[in-house]
C-alpha cells in the first residue's frame, strides 16, 4: 500500500499553506488543479476560510505580543496589566472561523 497522498489533498494543503503564509502567489495555481481533480467549490471555500482564519489569528497574536513588549519597554507598570490579559487570551487553543468552522 502506498503512503502517498492523493494529489487533491496535496493541492488543498498547498493552497492553505500559501494563504496562511501570505505567499505572494496566494496558492492561486492550486485552484485550477483542484477544479481538475473535481474538488467541490464548497470544500475549496472551507480550506480558504480556515487558512485565512489561522493567518489572521496569528497576526492578531503577534500584534498583541508586540504591543505587550512595546508597552513593557515604555511603561513597565502598564505591561503587567497587559501581560495578564495576553495570557488569558493565549489560553484558547483554537477559535472558530467566522462561519463557525473549527480550524483545529
């Protein structure tokens, strides 16, 4: 038995990775392949939604971390308050996409 992934799965993973990584080509070349493999539009849309959600969530967490560090450098007393908020937010493993799909 072969352990190779079906080309449609590879294309879906590649599309998601390109979107989540903000790759300049955005995974657009995968769309034609996915259409050729007969992957339904709804599945492609789900992959796009989840990838964007993960990308956006990562950006928000990076921004929060930056803000926390910046605040600590500029005003140490305020940083302690922000740090407690950031820790509470970071405890959530995964939040759903806007349409309610899980990204975990």
